[in-house]
């Protein structure tokens, strides 16, 4: 058994990562398409999308985090050659994700009635609530889809989920066009049309992945939800819930930033939505690399191959940095053009462009912290990373954002400077955490204990 080169790790990780990256890009394409098409309806509908997504994205990302408990456990079982255990993880994950979808849906439904208490523009809130409730109904098919997707990814089968996601989101864009504007005889539903398009496309996405996975030779045929093991449920929740909170702390910070933007007016909120929408594209892409790092690190850990586990993790960090550097360059070069794709109001475009400059600076930090969470998840290390994200975003970042925006009178830019600080702190601490834990394992590593070659 030998230590693989960085180029070998790069190729292996890239093979797993690129379908996940494209799948994640497909998910965020829904929000981008909604924002671009709704933006043609005016500033208030675009602000409504921002407000709705700032709430829905919190629960959706928490749900994604819960579902991600499946991947490292399946990857580790696969590394050990234990097919039965990977099937058990799938069965238990299905039940957990189904329950999570119902609970999160009820939470958003309740929270929607509280939007008037957030001091947002009343005309924006009035059109936000119906759209939010429609999109929330897509949580159920989405979470079940995640169960099948995370199971397949844990076994390193990532391409089909990519094709399904991309296809469903192309369908979403077509449905947006038909239902928002009332084309080809379809009803003109405006903002709500975007919500219905999301729901329909996610139902079809679920049906497609069920058909694919259920016919695959590697799929566990025992799909009974009886005789669930309390021990495995608890173990998955101990991985999934902290992971969900990691996403909540980050996405929630950006959602609170959207609420603070609403205090500055509809134009500030619309500009924030545009810049955040662009940043979310690169973020969701790098979470694909993070997901691949979870698989690679978890698989090597299952093989007890610590040197290659450590090298696989560092390779993922490098890939994340490369991707986010390209993203930063695009933001700087396209800062005047990109916002014009969403809206034609000059003041909003100029403000959004200036926010993209700030976004370009935090791309590298965002990439490192996302991959750091993924690599640590592969090592089943979630508690300390959760505390790190809590401190970075809520103890330091958001208070700083508020102080810079209002007492220091920096407005929208002050809010984004606070977000930049949050991401930088998280990136440094999460990278240091992976380096510390992997080096500690490497110190105690004995080649004789390895069970099989990589």
C-alpha cells in the first residue's frame, strides 16, 4: 500500500466532485432563474423573492445537512466492504429525512405569519407569503430525493443525480416562463408561478431518481422501514443535526443580513438578492467539492489509510481554492453586467455591482470553510465545526455587520463587510481543525494496521 500522488487524488476527487458540483449548480439555478424572471416584474417582486428565499433557504439547507449524515456512513461502510450496513444507513436515512421534511414544512408555515413583525416593507410581505408557502411544499419531494442522492454519492455514483438535477431545473426554467408570464395558454401567475414551477420540477426530479436507483444493481433491495435500530438513528442524528446547524449558522447569517437590508429599503434588499444570488452559485458549486471530500475522506478512513485520507482532504482544499478564485475574477470583471441580467433599474444595478466586489473578496474564504466542513464530516467530526460556525457568524459576524451598517453608517456595504469577516474566521479555524485532527491520526498510524490497499 503506497501514498498516492496529489495528481492521483485530484483526478479521483474530480471524478466524484464534478457531477455533484453540476448537481448543486442545478439546485441553485432554480433560485437564479426565479430571481432573473421575477426581476422583470419589478423591484417589489424581486425583493419578495429575496425575503422568501432568506427564510426557505435556512430550512432547506438544514434539511440538506440532516440528509448528509447518509454519505460519510455509506462511504465508510463501502470502504470496509460492508454492503449490508450501507443499506441499513439508507433505510434509516429515508425515515429521518421524511420526518425532517414534515417538521420543517410546518415550521415555515408557522413562521410565514410572523413576517409582518420583521419590519419589512408591507407591500413586499403581502406577496412574499403565498410564494413562500408554495415553495415550502416542495420540501417533501426534495428531502426524499436527497435520501437517494446522498446514498448514491456515498457509493461514488454521482453522475445520474447530476443529469436528473440538471434536467429538472431546465424544466423549472421552462415552467417559470410559462407560469410567471402566462405563455402558451398557461395561467399568468406572476411571482407564484415561480413557486409552482419549483414544486412541479422537484416532484419530477424525485420520480426520476427513484426509478434510477431502484433499478441499480448496487441498490439495497430490502426497502422495509420496519425494525429500525435506535442506535443507528441516534448516530445519524448526531451527524446530521449538527451538520444542519452548520448550514443554518451560515445561511441564517445571510438571511439575517437580508432582513437588515430590508430595513434599508426595497432597493437595498433587491440589490442584496442579486449579489447574494451570484455568490450562492459559486457557493453551491464548492459544496459539491465539499461533498466529494466527505466521500473521499470517509472512504479512506474506512480503509484505515490515514496518509491518503489526509492527502485527499488537502487536495479538496486546493480544488476549492481554484474554483473560488475563478469565481472572484468573474465577479470583479462582470460587476456591471451581471446585475443587469436581473433588473433594469440603474440604482439597484450599481449597488449590486459594488456588493459583488465584496463578494469577490470572500470567495476564497467561502471555499475553504465549505470544503473544511465537508472534509471534517468525512471524519465524523461535526460538533467542534458547528461551534466554529456559530461563533464565526453569530458571535462575531452579524454583530459586526449591524455595527458597520447602522452605527457606523456604512449601509449595505457594512452588512457585507461583516459577512466577509465571518467567512474568513470560519475558513481559518476549519482548515486548522482538519490539519490538527488528520495529523493526530497520522501520528498514531501504523502501516501494519491497514486492512486493504487504496
